[in-house]
C-alpha cells in the first residue's frame, strides 16, 4: 500500500493541535469565568472533564491491558 506524501504532515498537525489548544485555553480561564459570571475556579472543571474523557477513551479504546482484556484487537 502506497502512502500519500501529505499523510505525515496531517498526522503531525493532528498531534500538535491538542496541546496547542490547551495552552491557548488556560490563559482564558479568568475571562471565561467573568463572561459566564461563575465562581472562581469553575472554568478549571471544563479542562478536568476533558482530561477525564481523554483518559476514559484511552483506557477503553486505546492499546492498554484493560482495552485488550475487553476484546480489542
């Protein structure tokens, strides 16, 4: 199977987007809290829930012992 020449660039971009988006989102926490008139620290729950969802996805769908024991190939 012949791979496309743009595939490594696309994969590199997709890998880099997640950390870059997180780094841009962190400084905006005070503005998000002020915009929604929420208590200090509540914007951190959005990032914590994103990480929890990422961890859950990696445990259940990734290449780990728990996913393999459940029948992932």
